[in-house]
């Protein structure tokens, strides 16, 4: 999956972990030194979170959704998602 394909697969998508609902807004997807970085926002009913996600270049959109859901349940439980604001 190219950076553009990952961008298209995630941008505007809904994430529904538990009873919460978030809309994903992707700002950029870039590859650097064998890793992929995704900058995005999660827009919820009561909050907006700006995040950066670190991936392997072959990781899928589904993998990103799983990481984000896991992070929302336990922010300290993953080392791939960074809260930037």
C-alpha cells in the first residue's frame, strides 16, 4: 500500500471503539528511513486529538485502525501512537 493509498483509505473514515465515535482526518502520510508516519486528527463528539502514528511501510489501513482503537482504550499501551497536541 502506497502512502497515497493509505491516506485515501483512512481519511474521512469513522472509528467506533466501544460506544465512542471518531472521524479520522489525515494530514499526511510519509515514508522515512524504512518507517511510515501518519499525521492525523481524531474528531470526537467532545474532543479532538492530534496524533502521529508510526508504522512499517507495509502496514495496512486496518492495522492503523486497530492501533488507534487500542490507543483510545489505553494510551500508555502502545508505542506506535503519539499524542502531539
